[in-house]
């Protein structure tokens, strides 16, 4: 990644896993990104925020990806849990297939 002075935060994650997920979304769209906690001495502790960083010149494109991610998360939270038609297990709304038997979510 380029000079740290050229980097800006595009997303503040709740944890490192979420930060790396957003980083991977950005990189899949051709936007180079880094996670701030990767070089922090207090990485993994709740006292330090985890930022996803991009180059200043990529900020507008990165914000569009971030906004799409935030919309997807909000939409997922509005979907109710579902009951698997194959095995009867209650499956969290965020799953597209049953974790117990692997059946697809009903349409």
C-alpha cells in the first residue's frame, strides 16, 4: 500500500473480521485497501477502533462500496429467521442454506 499519509478511513468496523470482510469487498472491486489493526500494538483489544483504509483518490469509489455493504447488512437484519422445509431446523435469517442439512432457503 502507498504512503500512510495518503490513506483515509472509509469504514470503522466493529471487529477485525468485519474489517477484513469490507477490505476484501473493496479489493474485489479493484480498490486497494488496508486494515488499520494489522500494524497496531493493541490489535484485537476493544480499546482500539479497526478502520478500513483506502487511498484518498479512491475514497469516492470506496464509499459507494461501503454504502452498498451497509444497505446489504440492513436488509439482512429485516429478514426473519426461517424454518428449513427439509429438516425443520430454525435457521438464522443471514443464512441462505440450512446449517443442519444444507438445504437451500425456500424462495
